[in-house]
């Protein structure tokens, strides 16, 4: 199947007072219909910026290079107006804080279908009944009444449901979810994860889910890309990446979480902190913190992304053996 | 059952019932002695929407050298409980004891001494450090306020020592907070908390705003400091796996109350309260196979308003196993196994029913 959204060799450089920040330093990924791609990484890894830039939402000060295809259409080089239309018609967005997407002085009903009125040409009356339908679909109780309520009258979890309804109003081909559950409680997160999975199965929407939470990734993703220092260090089917993590960073990240089944031994740590996009190392971005640390080549030369198994690629000169092989 | 009895029940919930006397002389300390204690604490806040019952009948004890973990979602009252131990909020009723002394009604002036004995580490080290002060000056502040060092030279030596304890280089003393990473700033927050050699450190979401690779560093540091210095912690977090990892005993809060308490192993392997079981089932694990096979207990709705908590059991409006009796009786935190307590009329039984449903 052809990808819904594909980016090739994407870079994003942002001019700052302290020099250029290399937020995204060359990234390739694609997401197919009905599939969920998880972009996982720590703060400053470039996971959000790569998606914002791909959809034309990067800040004005950013310089974006590379190629982006939405449903086979080239998005780079088209006019802003055309890009806005394509984005509005084919992509829905859900961000971390629902209040950044909601207008506090409009009823949720108006907001849910605002985009649909423009992009699908719905009348006011049709829009209202569509709004009730959408609010009902995302599990808002008594949607018929709640459609006239304002955002502040909803809880955090319910607001995020409203934003999901808004994102799905135009029946988009792609849903972009940028840390959609990070601000929510874990029981509410479970509700939202379940809701998105359920809607995706029903509507066949492709999803790009940006998160720092490896547990969430394990539950939702078909494929995963682990980002660090503006690049993908490892990507592939979720079972391959979690089952046989081959980059020292992925391996260390998976080991750093406390595991209640494993008792209370000292946690595996990664020394230091992620690099600043203002000052990326010349070679492997992870080299200064790497437990393997390889050799001078790692320090000075950028490792290529090489395949380790079907669809599973890793950017290191020293792919890690799986625990099974080592024993 | 009277309020009094309920308070006694809750007390022993998170402390062994060895009858440690209150009001003892703080100088003579034995291992395992109670460092801080809340007895039927309520903290209510008046708001335009009504009285918010943030904490509504919480009793707990923290013993020397241990970590008591407090876990709960937003609105559970866990942070307010921590603030009450420092008297940073005023209790509406109940008592706060630190080192055997009842500090519930202490004046602002006397509280200054309390704040040396109970220190706090906050979630956001960026917000808790003064951006205009150097790191050294921030760490020296409690030393000056509590008159702990004589003169500048001794103070500088102590600042160096504290930086070293938390694994930071001495030359960072001249830097400002914005020049440090999030993890380094949290280390500074911990150094500040250590400055007064406190009897208890309240850690309120100390790792929540840190990157995953840095969270493990801070958890290991806290445990090493506890081992080396014999520190006592109240570890407050929404992250169940982190609380499980850090704690000797833990308590789960919901809507202003403790609903279950026990050892981390008891809570993790054998939860007795339906809320704990739902919370555990909602925590995602980094194992795709396990995630596909697991059956989540999805709670319906949201946490009710603390202005108007449900009568009877507070969890009954979301409990998949709620029965008519639950609306009538407010369940006490009762012992179900040694050192393991739950506030549920159908403790264990309801969890078994939920899991096989």
C-alpha cells in the first residue's frame, strides 16, 4: 500500500541568537493507511519538529529541506494556501494540551465542525447534527446536550476527546497525535489510547503518534522510530525494536525503567543528558553518553542506517547482540 | 464507626502497630522511630465553586530510614498531603506531628525551625530555583537562613560538599540555573534539601519533568543518598512503577483518602482495592506482546469533584464492581493481610471479579 505521508531526508534548521539549531538532521519515515507509526524520543530529539515541518507547521524562523509526500502529492514547493487546504482536508491533529486547540469562548459543537464546514461545505444545521454524532463517537456522554457546552465545562480527558472529535471531523486520512496523553492521568490515558485504537480500526485512519513513553508505544504502534539528536537511531516493526533492540541507546532506554517484576536493583542509567540541537556531535549523537562507545570512528563519522532484519534498521557501527544471543 | 476509630485504623495502616508513644523526646532516636505522622488529616480549601476537600481523613506515619510512597492521580490529594507535613498548607482538622511534636498549630515563627527538619524537593527544578541566583548561592540560602555555617569560607566548603554528594562538579557553583540541564537542576534541588540535614525529605514528583534517561539517574541518586546518610523520604508520584521501585511501603490515594496501603510487592502482585487494580492495569509496559495480550480494566468517567464527593465509598461511581451496599457505607481502611490494608467492603473479592469479568 502507498504511504499516506512519507518524508525523505527531512532537515529542519532554526535560526537562534546562539546560532543555528539543527532540530531535525535528516530523517526518513512513512506511514501507511490504517497503520500507526510511533516517533519516540526524549526532549529535543526532533520527534515533534519533524512532524510539524512535514505538515508545513514549522515556525517561520525554521528552514526546512527534504521531500514530503501526502497521498502521493508533493507537499514541498506548493503554495502555502494549497498546503493549508491539503492539510485541512486530509490531516487531523491532536496536541498534548487540549486547550491549545480549543477556543474557550466557542461551544464545543461549533469547534468540532468548524473545519468540516469549511473543507466539506456543511451547512450550519448539518454541522450541528454532525457535531453531536462526532461527540458521541468519541464517548462523550449525553452528546446532544454537551454540544452546547464550553471547553471549561469539561474535564481534561473529556477535552481531549473533544479535540479528537475535531481532528476526525473531516474524516482525515492521517491523524497526528503529539503527546496526546502526556498531560492526562494514567486511567484517562488508557481510555484515550483505547478510543484512538478503536476509531482507527473503524475508520482505517493512519496515525503518527509522538511520545516519550515506551509503554504507550508498545501498546499502540505497528512501527516505531527512535529519535535522538535530530536523527532516527533505530526503526522497524515494534516487536523487532522492543524484542531485539540493536542500538545501544534503545537498549539502555528500555533498561532504564524500573521493572516491578525484576525487584529493586539499581537501575541502568545513561550518563549525562541529551545533546543540544545547537551543538550536535560530529559523529554519532549518542557517542558521548554511549555505554559501548566503540572507537574514534563513532566520534567523528556519522554511522549510516543499516538493516539488521526485515524492515528493522539501526544507525550504529556496533549493533548490539540480543540478550538471547549473548547467553 | 466513629471518626476516632477510623483514624486509629488508618494509622496502623501505614505503620506497624507497636504503639510508639507520641510526644517523645526528639533527641533520643531509635531505629524505626516515627519521624512524621498525620492523624486524620483534613485540608479543605474554600473556592467560589464550594469547599474543595483536597485531603479528607488521611492518617500515615513515616519511620526513620524508610521511604513511604504515595501514589495517586491528579486530584487525589497526594501533593496536599505532602505540603501539610511542612505546614505549607493549614490543616482544617486532624494533627501533624514531626519528631513527636504536635506542629499543627505552630506559629509562623516556630515553623521556620520545622522547615529545617522537613525539606522538600519539587517537580520542576526550573521553577523552584531562583533564576538570578548562582547555584552556589541557591544551595547556601538554607545554610544562611538556618544559621548552619560560620562565615563565608565554611559555607563555601559546605556548598562544595553538598554538590559533591549529589554528583555535581564544584565549578557549577558559579553557574546559573539556565546553564544546567534538567537533571542537573534537580540535583541542585536535592542538594538544597540536604543542606539543613533534615529528618524527612518530601519528594513531590521529583522525576516527572525529567527525560527518561535522566529519571533513572535521579532515582539511583536518591537511593544512594538514603543508604549513605540514613535519610527518610515521603516519595509522592503518579508513576506507579517509580513508586514501587523507590518505596519500602506505599499508599494509594483516591479523592482525598488512602484507599490501599502495603508493601510494594503486595500492592503490585495482589492489589485488594478495585481502584488499585484498575490503576495497575492502566499502566502501559514496554513489551508489545504483553500489551497485546493484557486485558485492561477501563474505568468509566472521570474522578468526581472533590467539592461534592460521592456518599458511601468514594470510588463507587467509577467502580466496575459497585454494589448497593457501597452507597451506604463509607468503608474503613481495614487490614486484609498483615501490613496490607484496603478501604473496600469487598476487598480482594471485587478485584477477583473484575479480573475474571
